[in-house]
């Protein structure tokens, strides 16, 4: 019996014992007095079991045919075995014309063993691992998009570098978003302070690895990975956030303590926050950093040949035509006709772009001089933007659209008739020969 039927037993017994009237009992159970009298007769005739539903244990009158169930499960087993219930339901409806609810399909797949609900799955085991033994052996890096300045300014991103051995903060950099140039700036500051670490530990964001299995173009290496490879620094991508838990837990502490420290010092912009970051890092490490198991420091000093300005630039290659021209970002560049440029015809040269937009052209170690060739306005090709850069990209687009709108407002407008008169260069004449004033 259900709990509702057991409650009815208690109320009916009180009615039989004349401790409740039929009207009072009907009001308690939410029934009419006629229904209550029927339940009373069933209780007197069959006892408490007389109040149990007679449909219990019987097949439902709305039950779907067993042939439909067999046909559906056979189709799922043969064509959609690794599909989830929702996607399998969509395909069965669109391609096979089977009409049933997604929850019915889910129940059938669970009973047949084709789908295991999340509650029954074995939890993923996160095995612990020991810290690295010395400083600089492994540095965990990640970005945190947060309201760092609360209501005083807009959202921004904080790039965090944490030493795996000591949990010490190694570098903090406030920036607009997690872009290649943001990580270039943070990594360059890190190298100038501490030297070159053995390896970095990151997530699978597009800044760190190419996530497409078969890239359409390029070498399949990101700009940040290329820069680290030049400096002989490895990068490792974690499968789960828990794998790089030290930097993830540091985010929680920073989103609490650092936000309040910025509020107390009335810091409301990225530049001032970056100026305050070294002071906060020193206080944080004094409170929370641990002693390493080994006194050895795995950081390696920078070499004289490590040109960080060139390493941390956006580098691509382009094919030089026989007329000493090449295209880069929808702009045609003409190389100066030097001996080195003539030798580079029909071959690929390197292009290095700095964060401020300046370009340099290289054929091996030989720098080439080039000038931009002006072109007519062309329709802009859609750009692929990483999701972590979306907010910054939208703000840039808004600013560009506002600038174009203001330019249109400021430009004097001319009518079509005025334009025709200006092109003609002479006043129009009427049919009778009189000039138009």
C-alpha cells in the first residue's frame, strides 16, 4: 500500500469508531462523502486491503505494444548503441518515424542495459600525486575571469602562475582576456624574474594546444607552444581541472583575498592592479607557501641568444611572389628590391607581429624591409575567436562600430541629384533651353 492509502486507513477507522463524521473525514482526505462511503464499505468488507488500488500489479491501459519496444531497442542496438537517449530519440523520430517520448526511450534503454544513468555510474577516481621535489620543476598556469574590481570597473582576467612544489605564487598579471599576447607578457615577466622552468602545466585551452584533430593549415602548434619550444620549456595539458588543483585552489583564495585587498586600496584599473601584484605575491607566499623537499632550484638562466622580443611575437610564414609581394591579414606588402629579397622569391618568409601591431619580415636571420600597399576597401572575412577572448572581441567590435557611426554623422550628406550635378560639371538645362538656378 502507498502512504496515501495508509492515511486513508487511519481516517476510515476513525469514521467507523465514530470519532469523525463523514463530512469531516471527506474534508481531510479531499473526497466527496459519496466516495468516503464507498471506501468505508470496502474497508468493512475486505479490511485495510480493500483500500488498496486494484490496478496495482496489472499492465497499464496506455502501455505501448511490446512489438514497438522490441523494434525500437533493436534499431538502437544496431545503429545508435553509443547514443544517449535524447540524441537517439531525435534520430528515431526524424529518420524512422517512431513516435514515443524521450523518457520512455530512456527507461527502455536503462532496462535493456543500453544506457547507464549518471546516478548509477561509478565515480571518477582522482588519484593523488606527490608534489614535485624542487622549485621550477613544474609550474601550473591558468586564467581566472572574475569581477576583480567589483562594481568599480568591468570584468577582467587574472593570469596565475603557481609553483607545484611550494604552492607559491610566481606571477600574477591582470589583462583583458586569455590571449596569446597576454600569456606572452606574463611568461616574459616570469622568465626575467625567475628564469626558465622545466615545464608548465595548463588546461586544454586553444592558447596552449590545437584541439582540432586534423588542422586545416599550419603546423598544428599554437603560438604559445612554439615560443616555449624555442626556449626549451615543455608544456603539459591536464585532462581535468582537479589534475592542476593547486592553481584551481589558488583561484578561490585570490577571488576572496585579492578582491578585498584591491577594494581597501581603492584600485580600480588593470595598470594599478599589476603594480600592486608584486606586493600581494610577497605577502601571499609568506603566509601560504610551503618549503620544498629539495633546496635545488630547477630554473635555468636566460641565455644571451634568447631574444624574448622575437620569441614572444606572433609568427607566421607567407609565400613571396615573383614581384616581391606577400599578403598578411588582408594587406598586401611590397618588399624592398634588395638582393636578400630577390633571393627569397618563390619561397616562404617569416612574419613577426608584436603586440603593438608592428611587423618585421625575416628570411632566416636576414631581416627584410617592406611597405604596405594601399588597397580598396574589401568585405572583412569572419574571424575565428576563442571563447575566452569573446568579451574582449565584442568590446573591440562595439568600439569600431561606434567610430564608423560617428564618422558617418560627421560626413556631409549629398543627395543623388547633387551628386549627378557634381559629376556632370555643368548646370542642367531645361527642354526650353533655360538654365536651372
